[in-house]
C-alpha cells in the first residue's frame, strides 16, 4: 500500500517527463540556438563563432527585409480587419434563426479544412490574367476588362489577402457564433420588451458583450497572419521578384535556399520577438483569469 | 422557443446575403472541380463558370500518375503515399501523448505543473521558423534527415502542445470526486486512466484525431524543409507540380492535383465537421 502511494506520487511526473523534456528542448532549446545562430557569421553551414549583431545590421540594411515587413503590415492589417468584420457579420446573420443554418455554416467553414497550398493553387488559377477571372468578365462583354494583380508587384500582395480571407472568414464566423450562443437570452428579451430595435440591441448590448471572444479571435487570426507561409509560396512564391515576400518566406529563402543561415536566424528571432510581445501578455492574463 | 419569423422583405434580404456569401465560398471549389473535368481545349474556349461539356477523368489520371513535379514525372501518387505513411503514426503518437499529459496536468497536479503547462502552451503560438534551423541540425545528428521518420518526429513534437491543451481542458471538466473515489478503492494511476478516464474520452479523442490529421496532412513548412527526395508529402508534391514551368500550362491537371491533395481532409470535414469545429474553437485557447 505504501509502495503504491509512493508510485502514485512519482508516476505522474515520470509520465510527463519525456514529452516535457522533449518539448522544452524543442521550444526553448531551439529558440536559444536560433538566437545564438543569429549572432554568428553562419552561411551555408552553421558556424559557431561569435559575430555580435552583424546579421541584424545586415538585415536592417536589406530592402527585401523591409518589403517583407511592410507586406506583413498590409497583409496582416487587411486580413485581420476584413476576416473579423466578415466573420462577425456572418455570425450575426446566421444567428437570426435561419432554417438552413447547419448547411450554410458547413459551406462557410469548409475552406479551413483545406491546405493553404490547395487554396493557393486554386486562387492562382482563378486570378491568373490569361484564363481566369479576367477571361470570364471579358466574356460577359467587358472586353477591356483587365485584372493583372497577380503579376503586378504593387498589387500581388492583395491577391494573397483575398485568398487568405476566403480561407479564414468562416473560421472567425464559427468563433463568434459560439460566442453569440453563449449570451444570455433574457437580456435580449428584456431589451426587446423595452422597445429597442434589433440593430440597436446588437450594437449596444450583444457586440460589446462579445469582447472576450473578440480578443481570443484577434489572437488566433493575427497568429495565422504572422505564420503565413504556405499561401504565399503556393500563390506567388514571393513574387513577382520579391514583391509578396513575408517574414516567413524571407526566413525560408535565406536559411534554406540562399545559404544565409545567420541572416535567416536573425529574421526568425525578430518574428519570435514580435509574436511573444503579443502572446505572452495574453497567455498570462488567460492563465491568471483561469485560476481566479 | 420563439416562432419562426414570417418572410418579410428584411428577411428576404437576409437570406439573399447569406446565399451570396455561400456562393463566394463555394465558387473556387466549383471552379476547381469543373476545370479538373475539362480538357485544356475546353478550358481555353469556354467560360470559367461553364459546366464541363463532356466530363472526363483524364486530368485526374494524369495528376495521379503521370504529371511532372520538377524533373520527375510520376504524378502525385508517391507523395500521397508518403503523406499517409507520415500522417498515421504522427497523429497516433501525438494524440496518445497528449492524452497522458492532459490526464496528469488535470488530475494529478503537482507543485509547478501549472507553470509547466504554461511553458508548454507557448509552443502552440510560437512561429515555427524559430525551430527550423536547429531542428534540421538535430535530425542530421539523429540520422533522420530527409526521412519520413524525421518528419514524424517533428510533427509529434510540434503537435504535443495542442493535443495536451485539448485533453487537459477536457479532463478538467471530469469531476475530481471520480478520481478520489477510485483512489480510495485502491485503484492506481494507470488503472484510473484505463478504466475511468479513457472510456469517457471518446469525444475529445475524435476532436484531437481530426485536428491532428487535418493539420499534419495540410502542413507544408516542415514538409518542404525536412523532407528528402523520397519522403516529400503531398503538399510539397502539389506545390512542385503547380509551379513546374512547362511550355504549356495544364490547368486542368493542376486543379485535379489540388482536388486530390484536398480530398482526404475535405472528406473528414464532411463526415465529422462538428468535431473539426470543436477542435478549431478549442484551439482558440480557453484556459
């Protein structure tokens, strides 16, 4: 009996240990290693000499890096704002006791089950200037219509935005819908009895009470934006030139095809710092909130 | 329950808007599917939205076994098999480990276990770019570079934080009294897990399996960085196929290939969408 009590005390720790060690090394060990690599003159092969902040100086002197960072701003800003707006709109529209709700929800959400590579391949064909959308609209009688965003260095990033929103808006809808279903009906009924109109009820009561859902959705969507890699690779491969590079594709190109490991590591470290600045306070408040 | 409102103009407007959105989401799938059933001649001469005049599976057959991905022209079949070989073990192992971790972290808490969980949780959020370089070193040292086993290891490691999160949150909802009563009856750590906790785990098990399957099947980043010539997963195959520059671009084959790569996860979604949605919402961290 005592042996068993003893076993029950150390067994849980023993069960947790292997994965804990593995994931601690995987997450924190590798973060440290990448951080260190960013301070070395590594090119094709890792080189563990210390070179100070040279890679960061090079990085900040590189046009391509600033293009990638600016693209993340454009893509992230539009993608997040429009996904949230469309998702919230869809959730509110679907919350009006629609008979076909189940079917519509399934349709809005299915893109999320697809790989970004599949989405990217499909949209590349739809948006291509030869036979895609442009061809379709010309056939409808607008012979002068041209739509060459995908091959226009200034506009190609907006193609990535469109495909990204198409993929993620349904996901945002699902999160908001779950939030809407959690709101106490009696508040809404009381407001209706008081003669408030439906839009007013949404604007003044329902949307403000979605605040916590809004924040966790914002977290998830901005996280998706910062990680975006596959979609760009499939849709534009970062081109034309490097016009649609994002930090994630920049890092991949430098580290794995240009033989600039130090520079790649520096860009990865900056990505991590950006994400940590958003996520750590959020996780902290979530976990503290759960303990209360 | 309120009675269903009558069909007023506002109601018609609402339905119209919902249907328009449905069309927006369905259109790319329709275009993909119909293009994959057309010949290249028909694609050049017909509208993007036209139904295929004489549907043919020719493009599907080419995409499956004869399309060129880079220099090699064996279609997507080998990539599809690689993905299967990679996905099945990776999903199984990461789910099993997640269940054990979740069990410990919810029902056998010890000093510091919450902190450990928080540390692990950061792994759900960090940008994976930060582990790519060291991971390829470590896979090299382990002799797993460019192999399916290396990919399995990466997917298991990357998946553990989310699977642990899923199971921990689910098990936290099981009453502690259940565990206490069993302990008083002399049941051990493993007996409680096998006889009490596991039989109650069916819903979260399905959610986690589907979530992991979808994520790992759809992964491109690890696939493109860590795979070798013989272990490339389907997403890498599709991307190579669609970006192979040949004199004549065969869009019908590209679309068929995209459908083939997307079908397994679409199928899972169609059959068990409810559980997939639950995984998505659980992934949005409810502490």
